[in-house]
């Protein structure tokens, strides 16, 4: 499945949120260490919390889901935006079909390596453009960009797009993640400039 094509650069001003600058590079940004896997046999993705069927997916399981190719724009809260980033992976909507999310679930906590977390609403998580990505430009993610698997939630500031994703937890309440506990916004819509909790 392929969503969208290279968009018209004429409307770039509409695509770039306020106080963002477009870069053609791909900056690397995170706190903590880059995990280097030489072997994914012990790697898994845990999907749990308010679901009927908790799952533990291997990387092979992830590759058996319908695969999606998405072009989107990403916006880091530190001020850079990258247009037409090209990701390959599994749509969150496809990932959770058999998981059966309970109706009491309203929020999601994404868990990464080293206990790093971020939170988003279930509607943001399940948006049509929300992806669990294993590749960028048709090549496996590099370790710095989140190998073997990361979230991509392009309609939110890019800190919500957890690299080195290991867990997806469905919750009733909205629990702030790592940056959200440190003053960043609970939602993080770049077009509304929801950078900090007071915005
Ligand atoms: N696990 C984890 N994921 C993370 C972060 C992090 O510190 N840890 N930083 C976030 C931030 S602030 C940004 S801007 C993007 C950067 O992704 P990139 O390095 O692939 O550009 O990753 C996000 N995902
Ligand atoms: Mo960021």
C-alpha cells in the first residue's frame, strides 16, 4: 500500500508549522544510549494493558503484517522539520486488529529501551498516518534512528515517535512520559505549537 506522493513544494508554507525550519538532513536526537543489536532473537514488542489479547511480537511477526509505505513530514520541537520522510512499516491500525483494545482504553504509553516513555491519546495512536516503522527510504532503520522498530506519529512533534520501541501499553488515564514529565506538552500538535505544558 502506498499513501500519497511527493507533495507540491509550492504549498510548503502551509506544510511547515510555525517557528520550524526545513532541513534536508536527517538529524539524530535522543537522550540515553543507542542500543546495538547484533541478534534480534531476544528482541520483542509487547502489546498489553487494556486489551483482550495481549501480544508479544517477534520481529518476524511484525514483518508478516500488511506492509505500508508512507511519505510524511516530521517536526522536532527543537525547530527542525523534514518534508517527505519515507517510512516502511505496519500501520498501528493493522497492528492491533487481533489485540482487541478495550473500550475503556483512552491513552497509550509507548515504552522504549532504557525505560524511556512517551504518551499519546488513542485517537492519535490509531490515526491513518500512524506507523510502526522498521525502514526509512526502503532500508532498515539505522541504530541511531531506532533500529529495529520505532513509532512514527507525524502529526505530533517528533518526540512522540519513540525509537527502539519495545512496548505499547493501553491505559485509561493519561500518564506523562519522559519529556512530558519534564515540561513538554501532553498532546504536542506542531500546528498549534503545543511545545510545553503551558502552551
Ligand atoms: N527512545 C527514544 N525515542 C525518541 C527519543 C528518545 O530520547 N528516546 N527522542 C525523540 C525526539 S525528541 C526526536 S526529535 C526523535 C528524533 O528521531 P531521529 O533521531 O530519528 O531524528 O526521536 C524521538 N524518539
Ligand atoms: Mo525532538
